[in-house]
């Protein structure tokens, strides 16, 4: 990975959910284990098939977890943002990466080696629980996506994705991060043309509203029971 590496302060670690509960003494120890990397947009941080040698924690920016076939067809499994982490599965089971992770924006990442990661897990219950919660969340997300592909039409899949990626801003659900139609298509298993048609219909129906790069979801957008 092409990136610059800088030291990490305990102040930075305190703002990372995984380390938030660590006492100052432990934070100082972790600061000596962790490197901070600035990663340009388009950088492949991890490639499918590679062995994982580090855990990565996102400080800022966004990355996509994706798979592609020999013909270059791409499926986006998830979008990672601030506070999220990746690489832990390969560190736990020593298996090669099943997907690639690519920066879609300039990112600041924390990196901790496999040896230090396992030491932290052994020494800190809260970190072990944070990793387990992350694994459970990803399993639940995968179950929901499988259910969406099997049970929902394209309209339902688009609505599900928008709801999942939204956050509450001034009492409204808003997708605040730029979400290109091509990426939506790769995340829900549909064509870009179909996604464009669905998004236009949702706008005309008053279910969503475009405000610059943000997408405002109105209360009328619901999923079928």
C-alpha cells in the first residue's frame, strides 16, 4: 500500500471506538504499536487472495469492500467509514482475503500488526468484545442483504440500501455521503439504468429528495412487510 506513516497520539486513540474505554496507561502502550497511514483515493489497501498481516481502523475517509470476476464485473459488499475496521477475519483464521478493500476517498487509517493485534485481544476484554460485535454486525448485514436479494424487488433493494446508509439529521433521515448510482447498482445487484429509473420514480413519488450530493428520505419511504 502506497502511504505515508506517522506516529499516533493517545488523543487520536481516545476518539476511536475500539480504544475509547482503554485507560491512559494502555493507550500509551497501544500508541507504540499502531501506525497512522495517509492513503490516497483509489489505493487498494487489501487485495482478494492476499494474506492479512494487519488490522486497519478508519479515522477518516471511506473505503469500499468489493469483489470482482475475471471479466472485471464488480460487486460492492459494503462501504466503510470513520470508526470502522477491517482485516480482523484474516488475522483470526489465517485465511487469505476473500474481498478487496479500496479507498474511494483520501483516507487516514490506523494500522496494527497481527502480533500486536492478538496481544491486544488477549490483554483487553473490551477490545475483544468490540471485534466480536463488529463480526456479528457484518454477519447480520450479510443476512439482511441475502434476504433483500431473495425477497425484495429492485425498488425494495434501493429503499433498503438508502435506509441502511442514512443518518438522522435535524429529525430527518439523510444519506449525507455521496452515493453514485453506479455504486448503488453494484451493491444491490442491478443495472445502473434500472437504479436511475428507480431513483427517478422515488423522487417523482415524493419518497426521496435530492439536495446536492445528499439524499433526504421522507417518511413515506417504507419497506414491504
